[in-house]
């Protein structure tokens, strides 16, 4: 009864969703978006182009759905293992966003990539009629009622991989548990990222027999970085040889004020302390540069000609992980401001003790593990950040030991793909 009510309401609201998609195109100032109107509308309404269907025809088909580029990256390792097995299925990978679809199209392990159909009966049914999948894998939190109900009504086996449910999301789901339970029970196998995620899914209505704590597949891509030659040359050009280096990565506005206040305080005690500052979004580099000027910290941007300075500002993508390998201590941003935190394991796998703020909703399990092992330190403000930095840099044997502990912890979290594959066998089997 409740399941039917949810599907009815969703289908009644479908015209509004369709209108929103069309209006986005009509009101867009970007010509290139308007030029892709026909293709995107076809895919949003469940259509699949003939060239993509040709790649699937005559083969067993696995439909994988991920929200955006981040989820596509997370599932890429699992898809590589699936395609490497004997008699692999053809894979069509759908996403909610255009950037995600572009990322999916570039994956060698996806035979076809498309935008996901809007979650209404006509669009999902049209997609299923065209693709005829035998199995559906959903990634992280992609739980769509119509997609689940129509897939199960056609005998499609369903798995949820890298499944997560934040404490904030759980607060919403638990209120709607009577509505969510019938759809969660349609999922044959759920591979949860953590024990907390597993417990939340059970509380909302997922069958305990369907659940396994498999870990986060993103961690399987972690590799201890080697010291990059170009990055090393840049540090030498800055005059940093022999100096302790602090890397503050993925920082946000306001948070950078705290980082610079902590740096100015710490360098009074830690002789020669240098800072690598990497804003989360490189397009904010000009704003971060202004913050550095106002703080009175000498700096050079990566894109500048190198010369002596106390801070290196990373203003291009793809540089941060290279510099974690040079870090004596690291700070991960998005944790002193209400963002929820970024990847704490990148500096950990590089062998660096990790400092972070209390806002770690998106990476709570890793924050808990790092803190429990003593190689992760949670701070509330600039004063505590400076104190933690000085404590670590003032005791070299302890700092090195904690760095090794951080690396060991990060390496021990790998293996989620293997555990997930075993749990998904009833879904993936021919």
C-alpha cells in the first residue's frame, strides 16, 4: 500500500521534474548546453542511442548507476574486476550529472555511458525495455523508488555498493522508514562502507541478511605516493631544503584564516616552518592569495616563477597528493567549517600525521580510526591547530612513529572491492 503510494506521488510529480529539465536548457546562458538539448532530453526520458545499444546487443547486461564523477571513480575498480572475470557482462554506466557521464564514457570498463532516466514510470520503463539488464548495481546512496520497483518487477537482481548513510541522512530516512522499507527490501545485496552505515540501513528497513560491511572501495585506489621530482625541484627553488613542511589541503574560505593564524603562531616556535596551502577549488586561488597578503605571509603560487617564500599556494588541480609526500604534518580542510570533511587518507597513506577539525560528517569512520590510533588529531580552532602542530613538530621521533602508524592504518583499509565481489555473487552470477 505504502509502496504504491510513493510510486503514485512520484509519477504525479514527474511533469514538474520534466519541466525543470527543459527550463534549465531554455534559461541557460551557455550555448554548448543548448546544443546538447536533444541528446540530454532523450537520455533523461529513457532513450538510449543506437550506437550504445549496439555495444550491448546479444550480451548479458549489467546496469550500474552512479550519481556523479566521484561515484564513478569509486566504482571503477570494481568494474575492472568484473570485466576481468570469465564471461563478463556488458556494462552500461549511467549517471545523474553530465560531468559524471563524461567520466563514465572515459572508463575502459564501461561499454556504454548514458544519463540516467528520470525516476518516473515512462522514462525508467523505456530504458529497461531498451537495455534489458539482468542485474543493477547502485552506488553509495542512489536509491530511486521507480528504478528499484520496475527493475525488480522484471526480475532484475539489485545490489548496492559502497553504501553509505550519514547521520544527517539517517535523521531524514528514519522519519520516512515506513515508506523506505519496501524499497530497501528490494535490494538483494548491500555492501556498506562501515558498521555505522550498516546499522543505519538496518534501522531504516534493510534486511540484515542482505548487508555486509565491506569497506570503502575508494580506499583500494590508495597508494603511498613517491616524492615527485618536479614538486621537489619547486621546494628547493623556494629555499625549503631541510625545513619542516606543513601541508594544508582542500581548504575553504574562513578556514584559511584559521590555518594562517595557526601557521604564524607555530613558526614562532618551530624554526623555518613552511606551508603548502591548497584551496579545495583552485579557482579560488586569487581569494586565497589575498588572504595570504592580508595575513602578511610571503608566498608564491605554483603557476608563478619560483623564488624564495614561506608559503607555496597550489593554484592548479592534481598537485595536492604530490605534496603530501613532502609533508611532516598535514591538515585536511572542510573540517573547521560546515562542509563535512575531505579525504583524510591521502595524507595518511603518505606517512603524515593528520590534523582535522570536528566537522567530519563525510569521513567520520576514518576520522574515528585515525583518532583512535593517535595519528589523527581533532582540533576546534586556530589555537588548538597551532598547538597540535607544535607538539608534533617538536618531537621528531613521535612524529615519525605516528606517520608510520597513519600509513599502516590506511593500507589496512584496502580490500573492499574483493569483499564486495564475494558478497555480490548472487547478483552478478549469470
